[in-house]
């Protein structure tokens, strides 16, 4: 069985849905499970619904109308108005409305997951109905019935034993199956999610449980490039990447492959293919056991809008284990992701993400016990397999604030201003 994953950009409008249908027809008309994300930027649109639900209730009807109109416009270009899909979509919007009117919980992460899942449910219903209209037999199913997790909303952990049992017993691997990425359910059947960009992970979960022959992630790029083309003008397609190398790149922040996707695939040596839905005849990139990198060239990973923090003791004493342990505990408490660490005798520096906007609270707590220097809005460049030319290219991006080098990897914090 093959696993295909299509992200939001691949189903952003009616023409895109038609293109996905053609790819399925040409590449996987049987023995295929298709994982699909919310359409276009609909995850962002649903996040605006959640924000309005909590903070700007008067804007809620407008936000919901935008989402409904967006999907209906796509449907009007694909279906006749009397087709069953219009009723199916109305039912989903009715379920969303029911939750918004009846929910009594104020737990943000719980509410987030109960609302955000509708993006994937809507997109998969539409794609499945369109395939049926073209005469392509397929089975739509709710992935929440099969992927089971704990109740850590927005970043749920998979119950692998139960999930594998449900998938192997219930998925017909001889069919074309359509399901949702990103979403799952806990033991009380409440929706959970696997973390942002978790649709790739969903593909990995199904591949592992079904012993798939491959996973293909269809993107709007030719494959995995050695650098982000939005940042670097000269990029090269990587034809082959080993699991080890891909995990290293994901760890440092490469956005093409979700960090959690690779582990289940590596355990069963299932190849991961990254191909272009714009040019589906191209072979793209293969991630598998074997040669670390083909071609073997420097690879650049960029994390924008970071915070560089340098922490030292007020009495200029050494930064030793007990200081550092305390700081790491606070970084954990405030959900600040550390992307670089550098320690000297009297200073401890970290480059961090402030995804949950808790840095100011972290700073306020630590400033009473430590001297803290902060630089916001910096960029972190990681270069795998660096050479002098690669380092020079980074140094042209701004003022270098901190550099860390090991055998394979160089990390440079740059002030772009």
C-alpha cells in the first residue's frame, strides 16, 4: 500500500482539487491511503474563529461566513448544486455551530482542537465526493476513529498499540482511502491534534501500521531543497537523504519534513518521497536508508524571529549545574523552545522560539536572580556540511552575534537589521 499526503496548498481551490484527483488517478488509483490537510489557509481561518470565540464574539459570524463561503465557492466549481456533498457540508457546519453554542469549557487547548478539526473534515469530504463524481471509487473515513492519543490537546501523544490495532483491523488496504491529517481522538472521543503541521505525522502513522511500501508528501516545491528559496537565490534539489540526515535537518528546523514523521518510517525502513504536485512526473527527493546526502553539499536551515538571551549571575560567579538546571526548568515551564545553547564560565546563552508568547513572563521571573541581556528579532542559520563559502553566505545576511561549530554543523545567530 502507498500513502499520499496532500497539504493545504495542494487543495486551495477547485483547480487544485482537480489536480489532486488527476494525481490519484495516475499514481494511486488502488491500494492507496490519502491523507489531506485543511484547504489553503483554512487552519489560519479557523484559528481566527477561535480567537473571535474567546475575545471578539461580535466578529464570530463574519469569520464563520468567510470559511463557509470559501468552501462553497470551491464546491460550486466542482459539483452540481443538487449533489449530496452540499448536504454533507451543511451537516458539518451545523455540528460546528452546535459546539460553539453549547460548549461550556473555557480550556483553550481543548476548545482549539474541537474547532480546528473541521478544516480537515471539510476538505476530505469535498475531495472524496469529487473523486466519486469522476467515477473513482474511494472510502472516506474519520481518522479520529483510528488514530488514538492521550488528552494533551494541541500536541497529543499517540497510543501506538491501540492505533495500530484499529488501523490494521479496519482499513481496507486494497481501496483508495481518504482521511484527515493532523487530527485524532482520546479515550473519551474528544478531538485531539498532533501539533501544527501534523498531517505529515499522520501519514507516517498510517504507513507504519499498514506496513506501507512508501509515503509520498506532495508539495509545491520540486522536493527537498538544500535551502529555502525565499531566503537564498541559489538552491539545489537533494535527490537522496538518509533517515539520519533527515532527522538531523528536521531537528534544526527544516520545514519540508515534520520532525515526528520520520521515526515510525525509519523503524520499518519505509521510504519517504517528497514530490511536486505542480510537476508530478518529476521524481523529487527520496528519504530512505542509505547514502546520507546526494548531492553532498551544504544545507541551510533558517529560523526567523528568534530571541537571543545571555544569562549570567548577578555576582559574576560561575554558571554551573544548579544555575543551568534552574534556567532550563523555567524555559520548560514557559514553553520556550531552545534552538541553540552556548555556555562559558560566567555566561549561559540560548537562542529560543517564543511560540506561545511567554518570554516576557520568563524574563520577569529570572531578572530578579540573574543579569539578562536580550536581543529580539534575530535569525538563526544552521548549516549542515558547511564550508567556507557557505559561512560567508550567512555572514552577508547581517551582523553575526554568536557562532557555534561542530564537525558537521555550524549555527550562526544573525541580527538582520
